[in-house]
C-alpha cells in the first residue's frame, strides 16, 4: 500500500490517499498511516481516500477500523472515500462494517464539502 498526503484546500481537514493492496503488510501499512498523522498538527477531520485501493483483505479492513478508532482517541474524526462500485464497498459490506463504523462518501469533493459544512 502507498500513502500520500494530498492538499485539502481547507485547514480543518487532512487528506490521505491510499493506493494498492491495503493490509498486505499490516505492520508497514500501519506505520505509514501513523507516520502520516503524527508528523503534522492534527486536523479536526481526516479524509481517507480509498479510491485507489485495489485489494482489501480482512487484514486491511481490521487495520482500517483500528486506525479510525485510534485517531478518534486523538479527537480526529474520519471520513472515508470510495466509489460505490469498487472493491472497497464490496469487502466492507461483506464484513458488515457499513455504514455503522464509517462515515462514507463517493468522492473526495463530497467529503471535503461535508467538512466545510460541519462547523
């Protein structure tokens, strides 16, 4: 998996774009996510853009949920972005985590608009 910080255009949100296989090497993937969050002042909202995730095994789902819970402990709310027709919603649906555990949007623009409306 690759993690890239993306300019959000708003000071309230941070955006991380994840691509590739999420959870193939859980330790390395977790380290990348944690490093991306702790190296900058925490935003009030973190948007995880999963549109480039090609494979999401059970280990990746667990890692995603643990990460979302961990940043919540730091007072950071998460938004997750993925298209309705991709691999991510299918796998999360099978695992039974939608929509109860995640706030989901179909596009990055919609997630960022929600951050702007969330005063």
